[in-house]
C-alpha cells in the first residue's frame, strides 16, 4: 500500500526523461499517485479535471513557463490548495511557487 495515496502529484516538464526520473524517485518514496505531462497547456486541463495536491514544474517550457502556469492555477482555481515547486535544469534557478 502506498504511503501517500491521497496526495496526487502533477509533474509538468517538456523533457520526458525528467518526467520518468521524478516519477521513479517519488514512487521509491511511496508516492504512487503521480500524474506526468510534458505540456503546460495539457497541465491546465488536468488541473481542471482533478484535485492536485502537489505541482512540480519546469520553469522553462513552451507556451506557459512554470511560473506562468502556477500563477494561472492560483487565479483560475483558488479552491485548490496546491503546493508548488518550480525548477530548471538549465541553471536558471529554483523557486517555491
């Protein structure tokens, strides 16, 4: 049985290998309720359909950056209490959303 089944995690990154690695890391820690997508626009649709507890975002994505996506979620879905983390592998930085 998963340790954290009630906490859905959405990982959004435009690089598939990052999605796979983060999914495996979370799974190894008992977090198996993980949804991944490689498109920020697709992420907005997922957030409209599901209650997400944790959002892990890439800062540098096409269409909407991680920061823009988090701002949109906070404005469009204030009823969802989402913990967010945005980061970039390119060395740009890391931010709590």
